[in-house]
């Protein structure tokens, strides 16, 4: 989410290769030079692809090659992530006799701030191209996004305060986790405040998080209360 | 929805073949012999396929062939719908040089009651096979289902009264219509009460429906109120 008060990131950590192979992997990667740049990557999709992309991006750091720690702006970072993604997917898909049978694709969110620029957020597609969030569309989701989208659409504007936006992100994940087994705890949270040039706040929400537990319960009970208070259709005839 | 108080059906009526080709088609078909049987079909997916399937099913009525008005039970009706679906899809897909480029698939819900049986509800897949709703899973959705699923999961049980279930279906459609352009008004509603052997109630919800308008507004305001009342994360540190 691109808020006036900062960039707010949230990711779950469940991966699955069928219901027999469910495990936990953090989907948030931080590239940071405090005072100069703070970049957060979130990934969804094929885990082998995303791990290879991130390893490739990390290996380039310190080399002569263009990389996330030397690029002049966040647009260039998104382009680097896109190029790495496209290249890894093409490599794996090209080696398959039946390329269609495995989905190697993945998506990335690339957000943060580099000294001299405003905070920016990009969504990078498996094809390597990307789009940037604007005031009209101040947030992006990747992965299993539909169940949790309605509440974000209702709440998030650039002017939304961080605490309210974070509450919204957690309610959104709650909806998704209730309806879809491929999304699960723990949730990773990161905040990059404007002009801080560092990750201002990080937190991991796991099963024992008392606040998240009470939020889920309060939201569930509140939804039921609102639902129960709404009138029944006046045109319904039961006989 | 399979409720103790009856089978409740709801469908939207938007179809699209790209954003330039949006039109309105009812996705609900009724096959009824009052006092003996009442069968409701809902369809999603490729419109050419679903129209051909329904025309095929209607043409069979009055002939010697097995059909929806003579079948001994609703299981056989689901099998007829499945066989017609599989056959139409195979016909169209088989005629294409590039079969993969067009999605001819569709799904059906087949519900109702035939004299001598209890009320039953089936979901028929594009492959022609089908599953039946049970007390554990008393509802099915087809088409664009994710946005609207969470509220149904929270509310619907077999014991849910009809007016509450209908309110839930309308709230569910509201969520979907807010987030997805491929679902739109009018909504068609049908109710088949147990042992009535007829469609007990039908209604079309269109733009001017005052109740639906107030429901959408009440739900939206209620959600915001509940959301605003929930506490912010106590572990969030902004500096």
C-alpha cells in the first residue's frame, strides 16, 4: 500500500505444492542501505522461481553488474526484478518437454524509497513488465487476492493512516485465510516511512499474536452483528 | 443453497466477451410440472455453450429420449445436464484448430425436487461429472465466486431461515459486483419450498430495487462502522 504516511507491506508465508506439501517460507525480502535506500520485495507464485530470482538479485550485489543496491531509482529496480523473473521462467519452461504442465510463473511487488526519489511501488508480472501504483490505485495485491480485496477497496486511500491501513491488511488476510488453504500464518509486516530511507518497522504475526486473535474475533462478531441488523427483503413471499 | 426451509437460487445476468461485448442474459432456467417436479438450472461460463446445452435439454422434452421432465430423479437430471455439457464442449473444441485459444467450458447448478424424492442440489462440471450438496456443504457457487464466498461461509447452514439466506446471497453478490465487472444486475431469485413441487417464489432484483439499494448501503456503512470500532495493533511502532 502506498500511503501518504508510508509504504506498508504485508505477506503471508504459506507455500504449497499440493496439499501434501505445505510449508512455511517468508515471502518478504529486504534490500536496505540505511539513510540511502530501503527496498522491500514481496513474492507470489512458484517458490523455486522466486527463490532463484531473489538469489540472482542478491548475487549481483557487490558486482559490477546493475543491481538493487546501486540502481539510480526504483523504476530500475523493478526492471531488474522483471528481467530476472522473465529469465528464470524462460530457463525452466524451456527445459521442459511439456512446459504447459508446470506453472513456473511468479509475481513480485517492489516498493521502497531511494534517496532523491519519492516512495514508489511497482507490481512486476511474470513476463517481466511492470506497473506503478498511483493515487487512484494506491495498493497492489499478488497471489490469492480475491477473497481479501473487497475490504481493501472499501478502506484504503492514500490518506489512510498507517494503523488503520495495517488493521485493514490484517482483516483482508483473515478473510483469505478463512476461505483458502494456500494462505496461512505467520504474516510478515514491514513499514517504510517517507524519507526514512530504512525499514521503519517490522513485525511477524504468528498464531499466538493476541491482537490478531482479538481482531479476527471482533471482525467476525461485528460482521454477524451488522448482517443480523440489516432488514430482510420486503418483497419476499414465503407462501 | 440447500436449506431445511427450501432450495434458494440466485444468479446474476451479466455476460461478457471482452469489455466491448457486455450484455444481459438470464442465467436461470426453470423446468416445472407443478405438483410433480420443479427443477432450476443456473449456468456460468461460455454463453454459446450454455445456451446450446439448455436448448438441447428443452428439445428433448416431449421426445422418447430421457429428458428433464421424465427422469425418475434429480440425480438423473444432473447426469443429463452433464452429458449435454460434455458433448457440446467436445463438439466445439474438436472443431478448432487451436482449441486452447477459446474457453468453451461452463458449469451448471441443478437443483429442485421430484415427487418421491427429497430436495436435492448438484454442481455439474464442464467434464460432465457432478457432486451433490450435503449438510456439511449446504451451498454451491459457480462462476466468479471468490469475492462473495466469505460471507456465505460465515452465515449459511441448513437451518438458516430463507429470509436470512436470501439477505446473505444479496450481500454476497454486492461484494462480487463491487470488485468484478463481469458480474452485474439484474439478479434472478428463485425459491423451491420442500414438497411444493413448484417454484414457490421468483423475483428479479434490478437497479431500481429499493430494498437492495438500502441493503448495499447498510452493509457498506455497517462494515465501515465495525472496522472503525476495532482497535489498532498494539504492537505497531511508528517511529
